[in-house]
C-alpha cells in the first residue's frame, strides 16, 4: 500500500480537521485545502474516513428507522452490497451501498428511530486502513447544532452580569423541589434564554435527580427513560424486530407518555376519518351455533382443525354472495359492488390492529380459510405483510369472542361499507326451554350505501347458514 | 484511412486524462498489446469485426479513465439523489460504461449520437465535463442545459440527448442520418435504444426508411436484460435483437468488453458509410435498478448482480487484462482511480454550491434567434419579459 501513495505523501493526521474519538478539538482551527472543502457524505480524502449518511430512499422521506444492519463493524464492503434495512414512510427498503471499503463504525444501531435524512449513520474506511481506530468525521449538522444550542445557554450568562437566570415560575418551583443549586447548569431553550419547565424536566431526567421535598413521602424516584439499545447488534438478531414503544415516566404527577408508532398514528387517523365521515348504523342478530359447533367438532375429529371464526368467515362469504349490496365499496357518490368476496380478518398485533385479507372467501373451503387465516395472522404479528395482503378487501370481520365479549360494535374500514363484530357464544335457554349456545353478531354499516332492509337481509342469511352449516357445503 | 486520421486528431481533445503524465514509467511496460475478442454472432453479414484488437498504452489508460469516470459519476449521482440534491428521474448507467466509451473511441466528433434517457455516460463521452453533468442533474446554472433539462435532457454538439419517450429517438436518429447523407457528409448517426424499446413499432418504420434510402445509420440495441422490471424472455418473442432489423444486417457483441465494442463500431461505421444501415446488439448489464425509485432486486436475484459485478464488470475485467499484458502498472491505475475520484468529488461539491438560474431564464430559449425586443407573456397578461 505504501508504494501506491509514494509520491503523494501521507497527510499528517493533525491537519485533517476531523474530531477524533480520543482527542477533542473544540476550536477546530484546522484549515482544509480549498479544493477539498468539507462536504458531507461525498468527501473522499485519500486517507480519511468516508461518512455514510442516511439516504432518502423515497422522494417523500424525511426520516426513517434503521431496522437491521447486514454488515458488522470490520466487514469488507463491495459496491452493490446490502448495508442495512431502513423503514421509510412507506415500506422497509434495503439500502445498497456503492462505495468500496471496510465498515469501520456503526453510529446508529438497529432500531434507531427518527434518523433524519443526511445524518451520519456509519463510517467507512478504504481497504487496508485501520478500521478500529477510524476517525469519526465531524458532520456539519452537529457543529451547527452545537453552535445554535450554545447560544441560548451562553446568552443568559453573558447578558446578565449577575447570576440572574430568566426562568418561568413553574421552572423555579421545580428547581427548588429538586434542589438544583446552580440554575446555570440547566440548558435553556425558551425565548431569550429563558429556562422552561420542560428544560428542567429534561435536566432532571438526564441527571436522575430526586425530589427532596419530604412532604411527598411515597415519591417514586424517577425511573430512567427506557432507551432504545445503543450497542451494535449481534449477528444472530432476528429479522425485522418490532420496536416496543418507549414509555417515559414523568417524575412529577406520574402520567405516562406512550410514544405512538407510525402504524398507530395511521390507524388513529383512519379511524377518526371513518367515524366522522361515515354515518354508521347498527343492526344485530343472535345465531344458534350448536350445529356449527358440532360440525367443528366433527372436522377436528377427522383431522382438519378449523375454528369458529373460519365458519363465520365462510358464512359471511356465503351471505355476501347473496346480498351483494353489502359486498361493496363507497366511492364518494356511488356504490361499487365488488366482484369477489375478499374478507379482511382483524388480527391484533403489538403495534395495532391490522386486517389481512382472505381473498375470494366465498369460494374457499373451510380448511383453506383456516390455513390462510393462520398464515396471515403469523405474518401480521411478524410485520411481514405485503401491501396487497392488507390493502383492499370488501368486508371486515372482527372477533372478540376469545375475550368473552358478548356484543360490541366495530368501526367501518373505508372504502368498505360494512363490518361484522362477532361476540362470544353464551349458553341461554331457547324458546323451547333447552339450553342452546347463542352467538351475537352486530353489523355496523354505511347508511349511505346500505339500507336497513338490505342489512337485515344479510344478517338473516348469515343466521340461516350459521344455524344450518350444511348449507355451506353447497 | 480517412477515418483513422480523424480519430487521431480528435484523440488529443478528449475529456479527462493528461496522457503525457503517464508516458514516463518506472516499470517496463509495453507500448501496445493485442487482446482477443469474443466472436460476434452475425445476421446477414458474411464477415464481422476482427477477433483481435490492438490497444496502445495511451488508449488503454484513456479507456480506463473514461470508464472509471462514468462509473464514479453515476455513483455520485446516486448518492446525490439519496441526499435529495437531485430530484425527479435519474437513470444510472453503471455497468454499461464499456458501450459508450468503446463506441466513442471509434467515431468522430462530427458523427452524431442519439440515445434514450440512460444518457449520463454518453453525455460525458460526447464532451460534457462531469461538473456540467452533475450541475445539470442538481438543476444549477452551470449545468449543460442551464439546469432546465435535468437527467433526461442533456445535449451537446452532435449529441441529441437525452430522450424521455421510449423508442422515440430511433426515428429521430434515422432522420439525423438522412440529414447527414443529404448534406453529403462522411458521417454516421449512432442511434441507441434498449431492449425494452426494441419492440416499439416506430423502430421498424425507421428500419424501413433507413434501408430503403441507405442511410448511414448505426442502430445500437443496448440489451441489459431488463426493460424496467421485465426480463427479455418475458417481453420479446425473439430475443435475438440483432436480427430484428430483418433486412438490415446485424451483429451481437459483448457489450461488457470495451475493445469488442470499439472494433464492432469501427466495422459498423465503415459499413454504414458505404453500404447503409447496420444494427448492433450490445449485450450488457446494469447494476442499479431501472431508475432511482427501483431498487433493482425485486425482479432479479442479488446473486445475479453480484456475479456480474465479479465476473463481467467492464472496468474490472479490462483492468485485469491490461495489467496482465503489461500495458500499464498497478500504480498508474491506482493514480487514475484517485484522480478520477478527486475530480468527481470536486465536481459534485462545485455543483452543490453553484447557483440556480434566475427566474427570468424561464422566458428564454424559446426561439433560436428572436428579435432583440421580442417579449413573452407570463401567466398574468400584464407580465411581459424579453426573451433571448
């Protein structure tokens, strides 16, 4: 290697202007030559580290989450290698890197969330370089951040000759309670360098302070923020791990902020849209499910394991084929009856409710419905659903029977026009006095598209086929 | 030969390397070497290009330099796109460098070239500096089209772009050849298109007119195996694109070997000047996806891309060949690598700092020679701006 650089001469380290891991150069007076102005991510000096910035993998992306690293520190990288999986606003996309070299340092570990476009996520060095002692290039963003944040904190001390820091009354009270003797140490972000209550709260959390007020005897010391792991991932980490929402416990008052994931935010938005824009109407019916339960037992005895839910899906499919109005989409001002019966089955996952679709449910057999639903549920819980597997659908079924819920009403999933909420089966005396199992289903439907008669007809058919499951064999 | 002298004259003004710096070498290298080329499959041709090519030291370094520049420039464009400095469309040429570099070495600056939207490599070899290309991609005033065109609309003398509509450039190319013949110029028009465009109807209309009037047109199909995401087997009933010209003779060449491309183009140019149109199918490969919004891995295996990079990469294979026959030394090539990287990095930095054109430029370049007081109306009828 030495001969290749022979007559260029190695530039001595101290004039590179990079912030070294061990040595901190606050003044940073080192000058770079004008032909190689420090340009973020694109500068390649002969013997310097190559910063790797967070790429914009879709035109609308502003920040993303690094889901998984495919390379470890020290791994060689060839052009075209997969570097990491990044969750964008749309999907999880693999970031291929075109540079050649060795991955020296991973700066943002797996599950780092809200990494802004352009921020440094890793550092690479050329082949043959010592990657373990690689210098981390100073990013222009961090330097500008440092300069802007230092301004407000220096303003109070520079502006006021005495130690009089501007703070809000709430902040002052908190400082007294937590015995912050030197108020200058709290970084201020308020206007004109004022210390806000939020600043004090943040300071308390980072410094792990406790309240000294003895009046509050049963005070729980503030627990440190459940932070996301910062150590580099092990090679055996599982694919696409779900990030548990971080819970911050406020030291005062005891309320909990549960951070919402992207998925929850989208769910929230859609539910609000649905409940406010669609005129929901409800109709419910009780079905005697003894025959269905007997059929299920027969199937299990002969080897095919099916659940009540599968029978319900098939019954709904059967009914939707006959009352087609309910198998429709509302498109703003017209009703579009869907050609096939695609039933979205609600599956609860850690990050929210998702509805994978059982396509053409009316034509599938019970065992096919069973295997499809099981496979989709597994995929949903692992976060591996493809967009076409949960987008679309003409009807939704939500089943809370496993929780013992007797009856509930669900919210319609636009552009669908109806959703069926299935409860649990309860033993009740029938009209003849015998104990029978009754299942209550309640359908929420879009009154713009479906009227009461059609909704009732659908439920009538549904009840018919649930009470006589042999009709499903047709 | 006439065409040979023209080439020697134009060689001195190529973009990039300062060849004289490489003439002095500490190690013993040979001044030229003869390398083997894969034999071409021919259609309606009795003999094709030779199976051996002689390359001089200067040419070898120049090819290496140009291919490295195109590769690095495309990588840089990709990085700039991911940093949101380039927006809109961006179709990268990485993997196909041998085609543009090889062809350019066999044609003159007076020959015309027209291609489709995967044109950055061609823009470079036709004489536009990387700084102007990157400036155009980032929309700056220093771009070759003042930043008004972007990735798909780059032009220079005798380079007609840069065309967005698939296959639209082929009838245009036949037209350019018609113009050259009409004016009795001893030049050809190289008309490039891809395997996706090869099934377009207007191509066959262009073939007909070219053959009927014996136009000096060299049709080149850059077959990289995929039309966007569709592989050639799923798109074409006949994947022998070199024979699709039917009555136009054709040949299939190895588009990853710069010397094969050079020899084929030399042969085709002579044929076109004397006998009429000819078709070349260059079997090549692109590493990136179709454009920046396509990862390129949903329709082909990563292993396939990796294999192509390792076994058939035009730069790596050429590098190995010229090192093996002692045309160059590893140090010289390393120096080329460093110089090219530096140049492209500088060009990118410069492009990011350059200003964009002022709003007044919106009204310019409508007519080629407007009267000095010619004004153009804005959206608001009260706005009138002089147009240049």
